[in-house]
């Protein structure tokens, strides 16, 4: 009594047994299955020298790729000869292969060994197994002694290379084990194992051994050996290089260097890394060794430069007196007692001089507080709601508490040196047009069209404070600040150059978009611009000692 799977596996075992007993696995190349050590995939090959791991099976003859002839023949025997619905499981477990017969054909055209055997009409030159009993009879249908009972004898199984290759993958595994009596084993086996360890050497002995090996393997010195350096560049009677550099290097290596891929027992350490790579031993050259050692002796090779004496003159103050405004929003009123016009407006109030000619506001300032902002210079009020007019040069500050410092839109150096940042800006109201200011584009925010929006950049978004000119917070430093309005700059059409929307240099008139080069004035960008230089930097630029 058995299941179909059990009955099928027994048939496979009996077929394999019959083939082995009759030496059916002859010398022809049989394809076996292996695991490729590189890919881990199952491969089929007849190469018996393959060192990959062979795959064997104790069951499951239906593995993908196995012989379809073998599978069909096993199914025919099981269903046609071993089917018995009266048994548990529905199948008979065949006890032996006594009813089968092995037919050997010695003629093998592939091995070019021929006998007088003629090819069989059905199986040609292959051996085969016939499942007809030797006396040509079958059981009466009772399956007595676990034998086959067939209504008709199944066709023979032709032992082709494909079928034999499938059979070679099956090995019956022994599921029994021998129990060893440990007490008896101890009486005859010596369980005391001794290991002879080499004498341990100290780390200093290892270092000494390294230097001894190195002196033995380094070979001759090219400064005083045959085929060595033949050019003395500094006249000290010691060769420095070869007159024919490439030829000399090649001859030296061919004469003294080891060629491990040709003869690993002759030669010295390779000199140049290129030769080591050619012979398949990269990193094993005197050149690669020197590159490693250089970092360990950098202090020895370092040449200290003599500290030069700074003989630059110190800047002297030209005038002792100056006018000081101590606080923001304090002012000086400039008036013309004889005429109302100061030259800023001119005769045409609708088209004043400052609007058509432009202007620059320059002054020395020192900021004594980091929190307060205010007006540095103004003419009229360009940002009032009713009748805005004129221009204003001002400073303002922001505190880090007003921002989310984790957002990527802030510059990397924002609020690094202080919790406050100070900025300068120029605001101009053009009559009949609108407001303009001096902000520029940055990586985070592009310049906005203040005329079109009717709102300044900082008032639009607080993060755009960093789109204005930023001044370091230093209570001891003086700054020369310059605010410029140039009506000749074509600001409105500059917005068409969208690839420069985030470029501060472009909006400060220093990039020519047609050539993508820097220039002193491209006539494109913003009409309003603010620049500054510290007193210290200005003195250094004029070659004064600071």
C-alpha cells in the first residue's frame, strides 16, 4: 500500500538499481547538475573536471529539466501496473525488479568502439530496460508479493544520454547511523591532543625581520650600479635620472626587477608602480611604498619658511575732525537758503534729475548696536501709502528667533556668528511706475518684480532678508557704504533671463548673459544696488598695515 508519489519513487530506485548492476552508466559523457560557485545558479554540464558543488537528489524525480521520457515511463508503470484502488493510498509498492530485463547494446558510435552488434530496430545503439517478465507472463491481477500486474506490457525505457543524466542525480541517502559506545572508545582512543606551537617572537623581532627581508629584496641602488642613473643634473657627481628616462627605467626593470607572472623566484622589488601593475601585483613597488611613507615623515620634509617682516606703512588719519551722528534716525538737513532746489530735482518736478541721471549715496558708518535699524539717507518717502515719492537708504536687522533654522532656504552661515543679522537696502519710487529696491537673487529665492507686485522683497517674505546686502556685526569696524540708482539699467527686461533669476552677480549688473561672462556693468539687472567695504579691507587693498 502506498501513495502515488511513494510508488513512483520506488520505481525510480529499482530502475537505477538495475542500471547500476548491469553497468549501464557507461563511459559516455553524462550531463550532471552543479551549483555555479560564482552565480549560485544550477548549471548542467558534462565537464567532469568542474569543481563546483554537485547536486544530488534522494527523491522528487520531477525536478525541472529532467528527462521527460523517464517521467512519462514512470507514470505509465505506476498508473498501468501498480494502480489498486482497494489499497490504502491507491497504489502498490513494488518490491523488486525481478520482472524487468536489462538489454545492453555495446555499440557506441560516439566512442568509435564497434562490435558485431547490429542496431536495434527501436532503440538503435542505446541500451534499454524492458518491463516484460522473462517468461513473458504477468500476475493474475492480485498484486501478490508486491509485483506488477499489467493489462498490457509497457514499452521499454530507452537509456539515452538524457535519461542516464537524470538517473545520475539520484543517490539513496542512508537514514541510519552507528551509535558509538563512548566508554569503549575512551579505552582504545587517546583523547589527549597536543599541539606544537612555534615560538612566539616579540614585535621588535618582527620589525627587525622586516628590515632584514627588505635589505635582501630591495636590490642594487641605481645611483651607483650598472644601468643606473646616467645624468647628473645638479653637478654633485651623483646620478639623478636617466638621459633617456623611459628607456632607462625599462632597462633597469628588465635587469633587476622581479617578474612574478614569469618567474616568481628571481628578481628584486619592482621600482615603479606602473611595472607592478603590468605584472599583476599593484601596490607592491618601491614607488607605492614611498607614497605611504611620505605621510609619516612629512615633518622631516617640510621646509619652514622664514617669517617675513611686515614693513608696510600704517595708515594715518588725514583729518582730525569729523561730524558724528551717534544714533539711528538722527539726521542732517541740507537746505538751500537762496533757492528751493538743491540740484536733486532740477527744473522738472515730474521728471527730476535723480530719476533721469541717477545718483549715488556714499558714507562712512559704524553700527554700535546689533538690534536697531533706521534710515541712513532719505529724500522724500518712497514707501508711504499716499503720494509716495523719492528714495531712502536704510538698514534693518533680523533675529534668529523669527526663523525656522532647520529650513534649507537660509544660507549655511546664517546666524553663525551672532543671533542677529544686519542688512542694507536702497528703496526708490519711480513716479508713474512703482517701487524698486536693491535685493538680488539667491540660491533659495529668485529676485521678484517689485514694480509688478507693488511690495518689497522683505515685506513679501521674511526669509528674503538674505537677498539684501548683509553687513557683518562688528562694533569696532567702520564701513564705507555706497547705494547706487542707475536709470540706464534695463531692469524690466532682465526678468526674461530666467536662467539668472537666482544669480546675485547678474542682478548687481556684473554678468553678460549673451557671453555668460563677468563684466563691470552689463546694463542688466537691478537699477538699485548697495555695496560696502570695511575700513580694514580698504586699508589692506591700499597696501597699508592693519
